[in-house]
C-alpha cells in the first residue's frame, strides 16, 4: 500500500494525543484531602494534576472532592507533578509533588495563590492512593442493533357520508271545486261589558320638610411616604498580590522567599491620626470599627505553614514610590506609618495588620504594605 503526504500527516495527528497520554500515564495514584481553617472538609474542590516532564504540561482530567473533602487521581506516571486545588472563596493551593508507585507523594514546594473573591486559605493533605493501571484508549462503541420495523396500525375505513336527501316537493294546490259552496255560519253577537267605575281620589299626603344639606367633609390629604434609605455600598477589599523568588516575580526576595502585598487608595485630606492605643486595638486580629477619618488599617493573611521574615512600608504618589520607616513621617508629607506591623499568630494562619495615618496631604496616594515569608516544608515518612 502507498500513502501520500496528506495521509501520513493525518495519521500523525491522530497518533499524537495517544502518544502524549502514554507519557504521563502509569500505575501510581495520589489521594488529596481538602479542609478549611477549622479542619472541616471542603466538598466540591477541583483537583488538577499536570506532568512537569511534558511541554506543554498534560495530565488526567480534573476531579472534584466528595462530601468528606477527598479525591483520588490514579493512572499517574512516576516523577514531578504540578498539583492545583481550587474552590470558590478559598485561595488556590499550588504545589510541586513527587509521585512514586508504592510510596507516599512528597511535596517539594507549596504556596497559596490569592484569587478574586478569596477570603481564607485551604489545608491540603496528600497520601498514597490505590494503585491504578494506565487508562487504555477507549474502544469505539459497538453500534446498537437497529430496532425491527413496526408495522403501521391499520387505518380505520372511512365511509363516504350519505348524500343529502332531496327536500320533499310542496303539495300541489287543489283545483277549484265546481260544487256549490256551503253558506257561512252567522257571527255571534258581541258581548257588551259594563263601564268601570272611576277611581276614588285619595287624600294628598302631607309634605315633610326637606332635611338640611350636609356640609361637605374636608378633604384629607394623604400622608407623605417616607423616602427609602439606600444602604451605603460595602467597601471593596484591598487587592492582594503574591510574588515568589521561585517564579522570578519577586526581585527583592532571596531564594526560597515569597511576598504578599496589598494597597489602599487614600483620598486627599487628613485627620487626627490613629491614636496611641491602636496597637492594643489590633491584637484581636481584626480591623476595629469607628476608626478616625485619618486612620487606615491594611491587613494581610499569610498561608498555613508560612514563617514571617519581614515587611516593607511604601507610599506611592504622583508616580513616585517612597519607602517609609515606622514611627517617622514619610518624605514629601505623604503620610506616616506610626508603628511596626502587629502579628496575630493562630493555629492555622498568621494575620498581619499595619495602621497608616494619611496626614494633611492634598493629593491622592496609595499606601502599600508588603510582608515577606518562607514556607516551611515538613517531609513525611514514606
């Protein structure tokens, strides 16, 4: 048999996906358990695995955690995999995982990536799943037997409607008879009725005086409707950005270090400041209500297992970026960071709060808080 160039190209395109799938398939399996900050299972989280040895990366289709927060992905080859666990309202968990057949997966590096709408972090635990063979290419489904034709039901016999009968002809008029006619009977005499008696006149009823006309009721004006009060819109959360030395997005991070940054747009004008007891107000880990107009508090939440290493205060105004020291006025009267950040460490996360005093500046500024941290990885026994 001879093949031309077009036939060979089509065969290569058909064989390419199958060959790509065979490169990441194997007998290893990974079990993923997703939990929230309180240790409760996260159901419906999407689990996605991609083989790092392929370019572009490829892997099995994503799976979803069950009601206990568990999901198992099988048919994996040994080697380095990129794991991604995402759910609405949580920061996306991303990790590089070393998978081996017959052993527990080892996490090489993990981080929590902030996404729009994320309010908390997610705890992810990995364990060895049941061994599964590589998924074979699906066989074409056999054609289902065609159903035997069904004889159509006999149609009911339609008989033609009977033709309408002709209307009967009117009887012919009788011919005039020549016999002598019978004389008509005499008409009876009319009966004379007596004339009715005229009605007797009734005495006229005495007239009653007309009641006085009632005075018109005063018009009642409707009460004015209260004007609906439109609730004030809730303030939008400050944007958060994650940078890392691993992906070379953080130029000021040493190897193994990452950074979280948030910013707040500060309008012109100032106020009385935050006050001397602002540090005590932030010890609870939340931004207190009723702060003065010139006091702004920026908040960041480090992912689980992160170790705080440092911070940076910055003010951006008119295209300039100014570094500031805690307890001192920023250059050009751009504002003031009165104290060092307040750290509130919990069993699952670390909250960082930093107050900023806007001062009497007459221009809009951006107060930027950056927190540096490292992720301590705990090696598990196989």
